[in-house]
C-alpha cells in the first residue's frame, strides 16, 4: 500500500521533513520518495494529503495496571501516593480488573498514537497484561513487578519472597518473550530499590543476563526514596543499583530526577537509558530531571506518561509538549528544540526498548510502525515547521491512523482492535467493586 502526498517526518539520521509518499509491503517500510509509482490496481492507495506521517510514538515507562485508578490519588507526593493509594489498589486487583485496566490503558495509548510501550506490571496477574497487549496489536515490552522488601507499609498482597518473584518472572519469560511474532518482549521489573532486597536486585541482574531480557525500574524520583536507600545500603540510589549489577545497555531507569554526583556519568558509562516522565514528575511534586545535561553527556533519554493516577492521562503528545517546555526556564530557549523532543519520543524510546533496529524511524526495511496525523480543526492546519507542529501545536486528537507492523490498529479515527463499549462496561464493574473495597476513599481524598 502507498500513503500518498504527506509530510513525512522519518526521523532517520539527518533526515529533513519530506513531502511525498511512503510504501508499506508485508508489514515493512519499502520506500519513501517524493512520488512513488503506483504498482497497479492491486495496491491500495491511502490519501494522506495535508497529513503528517511519522514513526509511532514509543513510551518507555507506563503502568497499565494502574489505569483504573485515574483521578483517585491526586495531590500527594510519591511515597504517600504509593503507600496510601497505589499499593493498596494494586493489591486489590483480581485477574478480571487487571485485564480491564490494561485494555482501558491500551485503548487510550493506541488512540493517541503510541505504538510501543515499556510497561511495569503489578506483582500478580501479569499474564492478563500480556494477553491484553497481544490482542490490542501494540508493540509491548513488560514484566511483573518485584517487591520483596517489607518496610511495614507494603500490603501483604504485593509482598513476595525474592525467589518466588524471580521464579514467576522466569515462567513469564518462557511464556511471553518473543510472542506474537516478536511483538511482545519481557523486561524484568524490580519496582525500585526501596521495595527490593539486594538479593532480589542481584537475582534480577543474573536472570537478565541469562535470558537476554531488559531491566525496567524506577530510580531517584524522590528525595525520601534516596534517603531510604542510603540508610539501608550506605549508597546513593543509582550507585546502589549499579553495585547490584542492574545498570547496562538493556536497563531503563524511570525518572532520574535527583541524581547525585557522578551518577549521570555512571549511567552514560553503563549505557543505561532514562525514561523522562515530565507530567508525573510535576504532579507528584518530584522535581525536574536535568534532561538537557543527560543528553549532552550522551545518555539516551526516552519519554513516558507513567501511570494514569499520576498525570492523569497517558498522552504522549502532552509528554512531548511538557518535555519541550519545562526545561527552557532553567536552560534557556534553545534547550530541547522540537526535533530533539521528537527523537526522544521515537528513536529514544526504541533504543530504550532495545528495538531501534526495528522501529523508531521510518526507513526502508524497518517495521511499519507509524502514525498519520490529520489536522481536523482550523487551528491545527500545519504551516511552518512540522516538527514544531507535532510537539507544540497538535495533540492526540489529530491521530487519524495508527499502524504496527503494517496492521492498522486505528484507521480514519476508528479504533479497530479494542471493543470500547465492552471495556467501559468492565471498568464500571471494577470501579463498583473498588468503591466497596475502599469505602473511605472519597472522604480521605477531601482530607488529603
Ligand atoms: Zn512509574
């Protein structure tokens, strides 16, 4: 098939925006050129005049398991947010609510132009997340959350002995790594150093090496978190993760806001990736990651919306806009221009997921993971820089088509792989059960 007449932001090395056509053959990008000769009536033509075609957005840090809890944990800082709300909620999940939480999140992500995610599950019901991702057609790397350290504030339903958590991770790797023609991958997910013993972290490092899978964790999001790790280990947080063997070219650390002396260089030296989540970082009052400095050092930085209860939407466009805005007051107006932000949201994400040879840019031979943006309102008609348009003026409502590996997941603004009415019905049922389990929630929200 040929997409015709678009502005193409290929994000290939050094590539400028191009006016032209893009051909997809057998799920891969075959050709990009100012005008592609049509192969005959058997080849489908898709009118993309006035549209922007670009690589699908990659979010390198999300929590599908939390989507049901949107708007239920506002105005709190991280450790309170986790202990008073998110952990009790995650412990409450059964298989059915986990599946609906995942589908609700996938619906929002795909509709909004996200084609690949790195997801952190909860401790239990991880198969539900993988199954939902497989059905949805998204490109998915995920893994069950590991939490084996009891500081007296973790609900019993989430605590798990390190050996049991690693054994379950191993089972999940066997079941899901490489599933759906390679569209599904596994990443081991120790929650953060506060929740994990050294034995757990060291076990993760060993299993990741043995099975060739990635590692996905949170790091240095909050000063209280860093103080707690220091008290237990005597080390700064990122140094502690490194001492346990967790930093390497397949490691993704979400946030990295409060890096201590030398830790940014350590990330660079190990080839570890950072997932920048600006909306979450502001809403939890966590702070501003020093992203321009990390990029300058040569650390790969990707973007992510984190979980729905901390931002409160899984919107890659909003993360791009915020990433493009929030660093300018500190670093000046030239910090993170639109092109750089787009790279973080596409190739940067692909690198973090270990998939940059396959996705992240539109180049012949790569998988056809792409989105088509069609301005639908007069204020969205694109003039000037298309890169600035995507980052600063368009939003997710402009996402007309979403394709992963040559398959449409959304076309002409219609979602094709998720039955929205069934997801809404399932979510309503789960919310009713949640309200019965947490009857004080409404009252507590007012007091918080
Ligand atoms: Zn997170």
